[in-house]
C-alpha cells in the first residue's frame, strides 16, 4: 500500500486522504499510517486539512523503490541488493558471481568499511558517495573483456558531465579526474579459464560530496568529489540509474561494434596522452611520453631512447 500511495503522490499535486483511501479500498486511517511510515523513511510529505497530501521531497538515500522507479535497463540492476553498510560491494558481488547469480546483478551500499581500489589499495567510502559492483557475463574472450573498464570509464565520465555539470577527464586506465584530482574509479575483476570468460565484476566508486578534509591526509591532495561539501546537489539515485542504463547500452554496442568507437570517445576525454609519465606496474617504474591507447586498451609509451613500450597495467604519475 505504501508503494502505491508513493506512486500516486509522485504524479503530483495534493491528493486527499479520501481519494487515496477510495483508490486503494482502505480506510483513511490506513492511509494516514502509510503516510507516516513514508515520512519516517525520510519522504517529505506535507498535508493540509482541505487539500490533502503533497510529496515535497524524497530522501537522499539509496532506497530500492526509488532505484527501481525510473530504472530503464533490461539486465543491469534487475537483480539488485541494496545495503546500508558492507565491507565491500566488490567482494559481495564476486561471491554472488562465483555462485552463479544472473548477469546484471548489482550490489550497492551507502558506505563500505573495507572498500578496495586497484592495485591492492583502499577505497575510502564514506556515506554520501556511490559504491556499487555489477556482475557481467558477456560473451567475450578474456582479451576483449579487458577493454570493459575503459568502456565503463567513458560511460562514467559522460554521466558525471551531465549530472554534476563538471568536466571530467579520463586518466589511463580508468580514473575519473576533475580538475586534475581523482573523483571516481573503476575496479574490474574477472574469472576465466583459458580464453573462456566466466564473469566480470565491475566495481565503481564515486566521491560525491566529500570535502577535502573527509579524505585521509595521504590522499587529500589527489582526491576530490563532484561537489565538495555540497550535499543535495547531485541526485545520486538518478545518476546511478543513468550509469546503469548507459553502461548497458554501451556494453551492447561494444559487443557489436567493437572497441574502436569507445577508444575515440576515450581519447577525446583523456588527460593522459601527450604527457610525460611514470608508470609503476608493480615491478618497475617505466618512464616515457604517453602516445596512444592501442586497440587492446594498453597504453603505448615512447621511451627516452625512442623505443616504444606497451603497458597493460599500472599507476600513472604525471611528470610535469
Ligand atoms: C580505483 O580507482 O582504484 C578503483 C576504485 C573502485 C572502488 C569501488 S567502490 C565499489 C566497489 N567496491 C569496492 O570495494 N571497490 C569498488
């Protein structure tokens, strides 16, 4: 009943208790109790004696009903698990993937206590951001699937541009920078046997309203968020819905058209190519000028001696 009342109120205008009661075939007291429950969940519902109830605000919380209301995907997020707190959505989604959950299963949490980033790093996940992981089972080879995080980077950067009026840039392989600082990141983990891909878990973390002081000292100068210190400015639910929708669409296009169109988009939004960089790949530090991203998504560097080197993983540091 609560759900129906909410959707009737969302159509707009004041709706009287009598009308709601009539439409639902319940008493006005039952309506009043459901409205109270909605208010307890954080919905702003005003009531005036003669005109009835008006929905004036929805809570800035990741509520299942709100996420599904307007989610236009066919696969991504159709199986959705929403948590207040988790150690890591990535670990939870990987567990589900290993146990055969359907493609598109999405795990999202208001905050994470052990959020993980690439290369074994921690991902700070205070409340107010977006932290989610999606299970994909695309009919791709392992090599083809390594381009998925770059495709996701393009989707994410464009969604942030649209929803937060920021100008995101992509740093290889898939960091999203705003004014040179990292605001969002993508962690992609896969399971495969030989060339046969079982699953990909795509984890996305977006800092939304965290202030510089909310980040630990060691990353305070390199991290940022979409709207530092301004809550309410970004509608997290709409942003999340749009990312899922655009991602579904782009992954379908990627499977049909290949990586080329996304490589062009990635290149247009990149902050890496043409710059002198150092790359820590876990074994050594490689230096050179970032020339291009190749068709496999690897970064091609021109070293000081003029030789070219392909780098497939690592952390990029800009020299200037
Ligand atoms: C990176 O840039 O290093 C990747 C960051 C990925 C963070 C996300 S938040 C949701 C998901 N759960 C995790 O523990 N990590 C990813």
